[in-house]
């Protein structure tokens, strides 16, 4: 075990790529957790529609929304692309609100959407605040992600140059759109 640990420690490629592999698998596990919480939220919503709304089912729904926000924050801390999952969950909650609206009334659906979304976003912001604070200090925006530059690179080889320039994404996007026609896009 000592020899294996030493070989792994002196292997620079393993040290560099090992963190990326671990982050990907951790992001997948956390995404599954968030998805599972969304399914639990759907079940709680269906139960609430079938039976009279009780404070017990409402508390259960709020606890699930809180766990969802915590999972989303951990996804963002794992990899910046975890931010996309936040938008997906908000859309999921909006669809659930529409289902609740069809079966009950508009006020119940909007209350459901607002309550669960606000709680999930608040939990997300609390968990993601260390990385957001670092991104503000270092890059000037709370949800900075190097992968955003990939949207404005014709080839992956140019990606490192875009990141090294440290130009804001909006400038890179403006340059890219000015140099490419609609047909090129």
C-alpha cells in the first residue's frame, strides 16, 4: 500500500486528472440525489392533492425543497456546470406548480412554486456562497465558469487562449458573433 501510495503521489498526470475524475463522479452522485429529491417532491405534491393539505405534508414538502437546495449547492461546489441543474429544478418546480394549478387553483400552484423555489434557491445560495465569494473576488462574477468560453471557440485548441486572456465572457461573445455569420453558427 505504501509503494502504491508513493507511485500515485509522484505521478503528475494522476494528480492532475484524478481531481477531474473524482469531481465528475461526485457531480453525478449529487445530481442523482437532487433528482431523487425532485421525485419525492412530486410524490408529496400528489399526496397533497389527493388528501386535504395538512401542515405535515407542507413541512415534508419544505424539507424536501431544502434538501434539494443543499444538493444543488453541493453540485455547484463540485463543478461550475452544476449551476445548470438549478435552472432545471426551477423548471421542474414550475411544471409541478402547473399540475397543482390544474388540479386545485392558481393560488395554490403559485404558492407551491414560490415557497419551494425560494427555499431551494436560498439553501443553494448559502451552500454555494464560499465559491461565489471567491469567484467575485477573482473573476468579478459569482457564477464564473471556464466552460462558458467553450461556447465561443471554434475548436478546443483555442480554448486555453480564451481563458488566458481573462477577457469577460460578454467581450469574447461579442468578438465571436462579430466574426461569424448566421451560417457559420
